[in-house]
């Protein structure tokens, strides 16, 4: 069972309340990305971990690689 993409319609970034994008990097697990805050939230066992303390700060280069 994969992450349910319908959740993207109802969840938001806990920091800015903005839109999250589902990202599937080739070398890691799925994650939810907030482009505005440049944060990537992990998805563990199909459950998004929407805690700012658990988020990874993305560089500008990493952010450019993420498709909309």
C-alpha cells in the first residue's frame, strides 16, 4: 500500500499552511515537500510525519529537481 495521494488535497505544511508536493527521490523513500519553506517531510510506513523537527531542509538545487 502506497501513500494515498488524495491526502494531498486536505493536508498542508504545518509551518506555513501551504500546499505540499509528493516527491519520490530515486535514492530515498517518498516525502512531502513544501516549496515555500524548502522543507521535506518524511513518509514512514505510509504515514506522513508532519513535524517541523523531523523535516529536512532542502537546498535550492534539491528544490529545483522536484517537479510540480
